[in-house]
C-alpha cells in the first residue's frame, strides 16, 4: 500500500483569489503533490487547501505553502469572522494509507522546525503532535488570536512556541502545526441576522460546553449574506455523525423560531460519513460504503 499523507492548511485569506492562487501554485510546484480541493470563504476571510503526497513531498509542499503565505499575507491588515493567529494559521497532517498518526507527528515536527528556522515564524504543535496537554485543543493555542498572542508570548512562558522565536513574526504571526485523524468542517447557516442565536446554538452543541462529543462549534455573522452561521469541526464523525449534529441544530433553531437556510461542507468528506447520512435520513438498514458502485469497481 503506497504511503499517502493528506495536508489541509488553512490560510488567512479568502477574498483575494490571486493571492490564494499563488499559494496553491507554490504547493503544487512540488512533483507528486495532488491538489484535491480549494475553498475560499470571504466572510471568514480564510481559505482551506487540501492536498496529498507521500511522506517526503507533502513536507515540501507544506513548507512552500507556508513560505508563500508569509510573503503574501499581512495579518495587520486582515479582518474576518474566523479566529486566526497566522498567515498560515493551521497546518495539520492526516494519515490516509500506509502511514500512521505517529508518522504524521514526525512529519509535523520536521515541517514545524523548518518553518521556524527558515521563515522565523514561531510554531505551536497541536492535536496529536502537542507536547503540552493544553495544546491538544487548537482553541487554547490560538487564544487571543494574532493581536493577543503577540503580547502574551513576550512574557507568559505558557505561551512560548515549541519551535522558533519567542515573538510573533511581524506580518505572518504564528502557525499551529499538528497531526490528526480526518475531520469534517461542517457549517449550518440560519435564516436570521441575530448572531446571538448562532452563538447560543454553538455553545449548546459543542463538546467543551457539555454538548456533543468530538464537536467544536462557534457562531458567526455572515454579513454579506444576511445570515448567521454555526461553524463546526467534527473531529471524529464515527463518534458523533453529521446527521446527529444537524438534527441537534434543527431542534435548537426551532426552539428559537429560526429556520435552516442551508448547510455547507468545507473541503472534503470521507465516504463513510456520506453513507451514514444516506442510512440515517433514508432509513436504509445495514447500508455501508461497500455498497457504493464506484468503490466496488475501483477498490
């Protein structure tokens, strides 16, 4: 089985397509890299790129993306709904085939050390690569965002990076580099302009507030679309599937007399998660991805 590693960097730019195109070009300039998806969100002012490679070329692609972002994005001029602390904000490595999470932890350390050394950008290791238990959760790493971390890192030793200088890069900030299993970025948009409702629902369903396990959620205003959004990361869809999350949001929205406008998948989604949705909402018994025609044809 060939080694395949997925990398899903999040960049703090979702409005200037020419900038995102240049970053993507820098990544795919590495032989063997395959770009799977590029998502731009102007409200969040954030882009998510998904690409794959082997152990070696995925590291080079990630580094070139980090370098391009540091040259093209100035966080002092960045405004958006999504929390961020870096031009390249997060850089996770995910095992797909022939590699383990532990392999991805090693890759995260190698790339993180190189970013710190060559680009002078401080690096925080998170999720499975975290060296401190509190940094397992990205929210703790990114607390205060670019502006707050810029001050905290100068005097608070608990905020010192794992690699690199004990000060943020003046324009590129810092980057969180990690290793994790596949997650699903799932957003539900509500027919309301009241961001308080989205924040209330997000707090109700997220794991950190006693809600659904393996669910991270925040509430945002989508001013350009006149709606509000419950923005989520489902860190283990086998524990809490999308269907359960969606139904919970429908219930919470109904209690507040708000309708669902639409939902969004950001980036890619595992086939098994799609099959779970089909089984749940179509009430198909004993249905799994082995019954998908294309999977049986191409393996």
